[in-house]
C-alpha cells in the first residue's frame, strides 16, 4: 500500500540503508523499440531461440528514469507527426492511448492529461513528471508547461502511465513523460523549414545536426506567429533547443542541454456553454459597450485600487501573457565497468511570468535547481540476469510573485498591489528498483521510493479603501514525507505474446497557494491538508503475431485518496472557497493501441492505426458544501463521475506511403478524432459537448534517385474538414445553491463563464523543408 504521512524527520535512515548497499547498482538499458516494457523479455526470448548470442543495449544515457521496466509505456515516433503542421504537443500525442489534450491559456499551452491527470486544470501539465532527454522539465512545485515544445525538434516521446512515484518522486501520481530530441548524426547537416496557412500562421525553423562516435550535436530554433481564430488570440513564440554529447573517454560522457522559450500572446476569455453556442470565436466583441451576443468581458477597477469598475473586453483590457522559460542542464555519465554506469546531472530552470489574464496581472520569477544521481548495475543471480537501480534527487525552487489589479485604462495597465507571495519548495528523494529475470520468460520487478518535501511561503494581502490600506500577512510552512512501493511481473511465453501486471503507488503534495485559506473561509493557514495518493493496478498484453499486426492493450484500476479540490467554505465567508481533500475516488479504464498492414503483399504502403481509451473515474467518498448568501448545504458526490475527464476518446488513421515506383515518396493519411461529452461540474449536471473531427494530409519526400530534389520535403494538410464547431478546452465550473436550498439546474450552470475555448474551424496548412 502507498503510505503518506507528515514528518519533520529527515531521510537519514533511508540514506543509511542505501549506503550499506555499497556501490549503487543501476538499471539495464533496454532496446529502443515499442513498446518498451517488453524489450528486455524479448531479447531474452530471442537469445533462447537463436543460434548465436545477441547482446541488446540501449542508449548510453538510459537509466530507470527513461526505461522503467514493467510500467505501461506507449510511445510516439517522429513518423507520426513529422509530416504535419505539428504546431503543438497535441500533434505528438494524438496516437498515444491514455493521453488527451485540452486547449490551455495560449497557442501552445496544451493541457496534456494521462489517464485524467490534470484534467481540471486550465493550463500546463499537472500530476506528471515531465523530462526531455532525461533532464527535468517539471519544477519542484509540480508545474510543467507545453509552451516550450515545438514538435519539429523531436525524434519522439515516451509516456509512462500509472502511479509512478517509486522512480519519479513527487507529483508523478499519473505517470511521467520523456521527450526525445533528434540526434545530430541523424540530421547530418542543415535543415531549413517553413509552415504556413490559415489564420496567418507562419513558423520558420532551422535544425543543425552533426555527430560521430566522439560527439553528437543538435541545435534547433523556431519562430512561430499567427493571428489565431478567436478574437484577441494573436501570438508570437520563439524557441531554441540544443543538446551536445561529448565522449571524454571510452567510459566518460558529458551531455549539455539548453532550452529557451519566449511566449508573447494576447489572450481571450473563456466562455460559458451558452456563450460558446452563440458566439464560439468571439466575433464582434472588441468593444464591450457595443459587443455582440455571447461575448465575455471583465470588470476592472477604474482607479486600480478600490471603488467603481468598468466593463471591458479582452482587447480593451489588453489581456495576455508574456512568459519566458530558460533551462540549462549538464549530465556526466561514467561507466565503472561494462555492467555498471553512474549518471549525475544538474539542471537550472527559470520560469518568469507576466500574465494579465483577467482582472489582475500575475508577475514574478520561479527559479529552480535540480540535482540527480543514480547508479545502475547489470549483474546475475546464478545464471539469470539481475538489473539494479538506486538513485537520489534533490530539487529546490524559490519564487516571488506579485499580483496587481488591472485598471480600466487598457493595455494591461497595472494598478495597486493586490497581494504578494514569497516562498520556496524543496523535495529530496531516494529510489531503488530491482529487475530479476528469474527464468527465460519471466521478469520480476520490485521498487521503493521516498520523498520528503518542504513548502514555506508568506503571502501578503492588501485591503484598500478610500480611507486606509491594511496589510495581512499569512505564513505557511509544511513538511510531508511519502513512500511509494511498486511491483510488477512481465511474462513472454512466445515471441508473439508479452503479458505484464503491475501494482504501483504515487503521491502529490499540496501546492503553496492552497495553504492560505482555512476551511472557515478566512485568510489563514490551511493546516489540515494532506498529500493526495494513489494505488494502481495494471494488467496488459501485447500481441505481435506477424510484422503486419501489433496490438497493445492495458486495463487499469486505481484507488485515489485525498484528491485536492476546491469547495465553498460557507455563508458570506471572506475568501469564499478553500482547498479540500476529497477522501476517496476510483479511476478505472482500458487503453488500446493497434497498427495493421492489411494488404502487406499487394499494397505494402497501406496501414491502419488505432488509439482508444475508456476512462471511468468516480468519487466513492466525497461530500461537497454549497452555499448562497443565507445558507449552506452538503451534497454527497458518491458515485458521481469526476468532472473534466473524457470517458471515451479515439483516434483512427488510414495511412499510405508509396514504397517504390515513379510515385515513391508520395503519401498521406485520413484521420478521425472523436471525443465523448464529459461533465463540467461535481453534481454531473452540465456537459461539454462531444465532437468528431476529420483531418486529411498529403506529403511528398522525393526518393534518392531524384538527385537534389531528394533534399526537399513538402506537405499539405486540411484540419477539421467538415468545419465542426467544438470545445477544444473546457475547465470545471462550480455548482450553485439556489435560494430554495436546491442545486441549480442546467440552465443556470450553462451561463457560468470562464470554462470553454472553441477549437479551430476548417483550416489549411502547407509546409516545405529542405536539407543541405
């Protein structure tokens, strides 16, 4: 069972236990194929059936962090997204079961969800540990954002699904993601590319790559801009991404990583369901005084401090985001011997925000520092392989942000200070895993991870009136200690079948912002909060009867405790709502991925690709408080579906690439994407509507016999061919208590604003890329 308890004690006992192991063992490298969880078993099976010994080794920088044995893993390779306009991470994950994407606050701010993780968020990637080339992209407070991801820079990505804190520590409650940039040796030169299309999209990018046995270098840069399809959503985003590997000796390597992103975007407001139906793209909304029906607006303080307000449109207010993210990492890898490898890395990550997104502007830096070290050993017990991993990590974040009132002068003009917050969070963790191949067809994996977290913050509130300004200081300081054991079995009876089962656990500590409002609805220390935890079971299989068929399916059942939600504090309370631990819920579902070449002999270039997920999540113990101006009532949510989680989502593609003849290099696909309706509120009254989209793409990669033309790649794509109006992003809304003491119905909730962003209407894109 996963355990979570608050403690001020250090991890001294756990450190002592690890030191007593002597040289830390490390994790085996695994074959870089899909699905990764089966590669080790398959290599053993092939050894048994072949007439010679075959040694399978992964990339030199691999470790348990990047090759978690026994965990359900789905991957997407460059071939799945390289021939598309590929504007955001959503184009990369479209074919991965268990992963959904909603529109966040900005053109590339996709809300990526694994098995429903972060589905209630309006931005970023939550309850996941995100990495790139093994370097952390999630800050110590659990925040990662997709703005920094331009798919053109990547070779692929791997999604490790289910509770994963044993290896990945705090916030890996729904798993982890590792993005893999392209290898310089594969690029072997200079590539220049440009994408263009509807809504004035232009993305100009360059990739430089070179490499050999001694080094590998990749440098990518892009500048993308457009007007957007919703009013007040024009944007300009620049991204730089670099990775350099240098082999110092035959047993020592250095890897340098650099990522920089600047996001400058105007931002529309989220709509109510009724507004979305009447005016999804917010046309005619520039002037609040003469706005058309279905427009969203904000009420800004005229003097920026107190008193009268003025209604303004997003354009008049100047709402938007100007954010910068810079990440620098350095890793040293050392081979003590052919079976033992040591990785040590340091990462600096600064996220600086300037976000006038509603009635206030959120401004400030978030600086974080991360140190990780792990050792892996590939040994034996008798004649059977044993792979061991031990790792330690420490990360620290200091932050200081200010919240300013916006004034009615326009242009996101700041008024008086609304509040400030300064603080820190650190996490220190130890992790180990043992992978024993105790027979030619069986693997057993066990592991244990522990993290101690410390959160400290001071928030200052400014209360202003015509006569005086008063300050209120709130101090919060909490420590949490969590443990996460795991165990799994992998069984490969034949080369066609691989089965796996796993029990995993995970945890996520509350964020600093949740500590400043008490259950009584007053500003103070919310001391009763606990870490949310999960205990999950996976049962999966892969069937690969021939080179033309591959099917991977996984069923999961996860028990959650103390999920963090927001609810009313009662009647006429100063703060209104506070963060609360919902006692219990269950997440269960099925993931299915399949590829098939139905006519391998007569039409070898034709393929079918399917990704489907069923995700059923319910509260099993949760009583919610609703209040109005005169009363408060409690409502049981037992058996209700958790809002924000799509029960069904499917992506199906028919692909064709001509392998030979005079049309060699010509290809394309037709894709159908379907998302079912899902609830937006805890009472299960209001739903975001379902939708189905049709996308078409055609591309041409001239074959080598075409001479210089072989260097040129081109494509054309039509998205949303049938011009559907759909909700690309929808955040949760709170239920309402009527004066009668009853919950409000659908007609009232459908007028609640701040939820929905429309998706793109029919759009046309094209692009070219040339290699030198």
